[in-house]
C-alpha cells in the first residue's frame, strides 16, 4: 500500500502563516529560510521608509523591511510577538518583520479560492488566493512573496517596496544564498519554561490543538487521537511523558506533527517559539544522565555565550510503535511500509469505529468513513427539506448537508449542548454531517465480537440501518454499528 506522502505534495501546500495588523497571510514554507526574533537593527542612511535597516546574521548582513509599512499599514512598535521572516528570493535573502507568526500548516489545494476583486492593503497582483479555514471564519491570504520581492526586469533594479539601497546593504548576504552544511535548522518550543527543539526536516507541520478523542487502555502520556485528512494521528503529551506537572491546554498550546522514525505522531508542547539555524560548532553532546536520556537527546545547543540552552530531541528515540499499538492508522499514511503491512494484517480481523451516543444508546460508524469530528456550528435551514435534514453547514467553504440522527430515528428532540458534535462522513466521495449527542471514542475490537442485528431493537431504531452489533465487556456494552450506505441513501440515490 502506498503511503500517499508523495502524492500529498501535489494536492496540498505547506504554509508559514503570520499576522500583519488584523490580516493573516500565508507564504510557501519553501521560501522561508528561517524565522528569528527581531534582532538589533542598524539603520541605513537615506533608505526608504519601509526599510527598517540591516542586521548581522551569523556574520552576514541581512537587509530588513517592515512588513506593516510595506503593506501601507500604520507603523507599530515591536513587541515579544514580533518576528523576522528570512525570505529566500532567487538565492538572496531579505528579512521581513511581521507582527506575529501563527503556525506552520498544510492546506488542501481544494480549500484555496481565487483572490477576491477587492482586498485590503495588499496589491492583488501579489496574492495567489485565499484559504478558508474554520468554516470560513478564518481567512488566510496567500502571498506570492517571491514575486513581490523579486527585482523587476525594467533595468531600474527596483523591488516593490525595496530599491537599490537595500540590495547594496545585503550584498554580503546575497553571496551566500545556500544553506551551510555546518548548520542545523530547528523548530524550538517550550516545555515547563525549558527550551527544546526538533530538526525541521522531522517536523511535517505545526497545528493548533484540535478536538482530541480519548483512547482507552493507553499509556498516560497519550492524550488520544485526532483525525487529519482521513487518518488517525496519535497525540503525545510531552509534559506527561517527561514527568512534568499537568497544564491545561491554552491558546499557546501547539501540536508538532513529527516523523518518529517508522510512524508519525503529534507532539503536544506548551508554546512554539521559532525556526532557527544554529552552527553545529555550538552543539555539544548530551549530558550523561542515563542511556535512555542520551539516546533521546541529540545534543545541547548553547546560544548567546551559553546564556540560552536548547535541548535537541531525537524523535525516533522517544516512543516506539509498540507503545502506541492500541492506536492503528487506517490507511498507512502514518506508518512506513513494513509496519503498514503488519497493521493491514491485524485489521483484517479487527473493526475500528468512531463511537457516539444518542440518548443512552451507543452507536458506531467505521472510521474509514469518518473525515473529521467538529463541534456544533451554525446551521442554515433549507426550506421544504426532509424533516431529518437539520440544514446545511459551511465546512471551509464547502456546503455540506447536516443530518439529525435523532429526527432520522424518530427520537424525541434534544437541545444542543457543549457535547453535541457533527461527524463529517465521506461516503462514495460525498460528504455529509451527522449530528449526534456526543462522541465517545475511537474503538478497535475483534470482528468476532460483532453479531448480526436482532429483528427488532428496544430503542425503536429500524434494524435496516444497523449492519451489526458489537458486544464488548462480555455483552455488558453494546454498540450498534450503522450501515452508513443505507443511512445516507437519500443522498447517494
């Protein structure tokens, strides 16, 4: 079975997103050499207003422009959130100050729409589209930063928002456009006020904390799983794993999607700091605590004359695939080929379900049909729609019908609560949301525990919509497994 990783690069884009004022932008991660804190900047005489100056970046001069002034926004004092994006333009580097770096994310090409005719602040010639996230509540404008910063072919040597004085300032840096083989590029983050880092080549993306589904009988450091692009991603709480005090998830909490060697996992951290390059000459071997500690620590980077120390982790030495054996991916995208074959053999005799409740009855749908699980969102009513159709919802710009299972099963109506969820089902290429009282968990059990449905059910649900009954805990727990093709028959007719 192919992993799909290579194919994903043709249907997805990986972006670094950042804020300027109230607007959020995204640029292709391949154009970002690194992300640094705002350094000491030397003013350049007679430079345009948008040129902040230049700084010394590891012995090279980096020209820096102010992104706010560049986009005709009001000047703002730099603060602890301000960052400099070091942009690679045709082998030359320019720093651009932004208000805040949001995250590194992967987006589907299908979620990118054409740039609207009227946009604020930015010349539409330099926008490549708009990404709609969070049901259209979050818009990210895709900036063609290379085109915006590239020198025009008009002989005047001008860049939009940048002229010859800036080129001269950065001449030394431009002669060293390629990455040095004597450097490590890292993503740094905080855990309990200590700074850690993982090599950027092992970090596939950085995401905000989504809805996590708990998994029973797992190690305490495994928070659960999330569904990303139809695949299960185990979430590892690094604080718990390292024996640190529990801390609630907050606005700064992030999940690094990391290549762990022969599988992929999400690593939950307190806060992502920056992407940086460090010379290998300042990286020292890990201290000799124990054999396990030495393996898990790749080294210690000492910056600012030893005043700032970063513990570099080796993800492949943290957790083995056996330790998360209770969590199995459905299509192999999170495991390498050898493990993929083993998992495939196991799943022949197992069933994996997303389970949920309506009243006190527990139901399940095969996880292969579940695209994602969302909190209840605003639903637009549709005139003359069937009584069981709650309406339509906007899922990142896509209109999806919402089926109310309570009404579909002729059960009493219930007020929406914080536990109410919409499960997005993908069946035969068509997506439908089903509204349920609450989601329980992702569950794997042997197919031998599944029996044919009885002729009638005590809860009144038509057995035509039930393809089997999973009997767990010696029959004390029963799960009605829905035949999703029959439930959604009104859509696929």
